[in-house]
C-alpha cells in the first residue's frame, strides 16, 4: 500500500513539474512575441533570411530618420544589439547629448532601458517608454506590459517616421500583432498607397505576406523596400 502511494506521489510530482515547465515556456514565448520573426512571410523565405531582411529594413529606415551611416547600425547589430535597441540608444544619445558608446555601455550594465534613462536624467516616459493609463488632464503614466521599453520606443519611432498617430499603432499591439508585422504593413502601405490597417486585417484572417502581396500584384522583394520619409529627427545623435 505504501509503495502504491509512493508511486502515485511520484507521478503527481512528475505531472506538476511538467505543468510548470509548460507554463514557463508559454510565458517565455509571450514575452518574446514582439520580436518574433516567424511572420509567415513566404514558403520560399527561411526564418534566417526573413530575420536578415527585417533587420536591413529596420536599419535602413533608422539611418534615414537619424541621418547616420549604415556602418554604425551594422557595427552595433554585429555586437548583438537588436535594431530596436539601437534606435532606442540613438534617441537617448540625442536627448542626453551623450556619446552612443556610453549609452550602450550603460545598457550592458542595466536590466532594461528604463534604468538607463534614469541614469542619463531623461524623463521616465522618454519616447513612449511608458503609456498613459487614462486620458485628459488627470492622465497617469504606467508601464505598458505587453512590450519592453525598447518595443514601446520602436512603436514611437514608426509613428514619427511614417507620420501615423501612435494610438492607431497601439491598437494593433494590444490585439497581439508583432512589431515586425506592424512595421511591414506600415512600410508596404506607405510605399504602395495602401492602408496599413487593411494589410493587418489580411494578416489577422490568416494570410501570410506572400498571399497578401499576390492579391495586390506586388512583387515579394517590395515587401522589404524601405520607405523614404520626409520626416527626420530634429538633430543627429552624438556619435563620438
């Protein structure tokens, strides 16, 4: 009898362990969803190729906006920083007038960009790191939990560069769209004169990007063609 109870306890413990491992995996996937590259771009584009093309698009529009050389972006990308991190550092460098090397040095030593902003003396809500919990005069600021600070800043960057009201973009992050899908929709829409919201509705219906492009008679390579905006950041970051 004792042996049977012992076996049952072992099985129960095993099931509980598996349950917590599964829950942990789900939360890990949710936390990384904003940077997920599994975009269902096309059956002919591998995950690695899709990631590379997305990186190039992000770096191209960032260079256009900040007026910097692509070599700078590539250098920090090769050091392991995501384009979203590099864009955040460029904003912080300009705002604080501190060299971008110092910004990244501080980032290496801190858990997230919110703490880096505090060290630089920047406001807690610099470039949308946080969001308004309520609107109007009694507006309070709180953390947007779906995205990390650099994700919020990247949405702010898209809003600035493509001249789209940020609330329209937040709507789609709250509905679970990745930053990558939002960028591709906004960029393609700007290039082709199509509402990005229509493109995201197609994605929501389960269409991959190759199907969306085919419906609109757009060549696949046009998906990653950087849109050249007239909007530039007010001053260049402190590079040296």
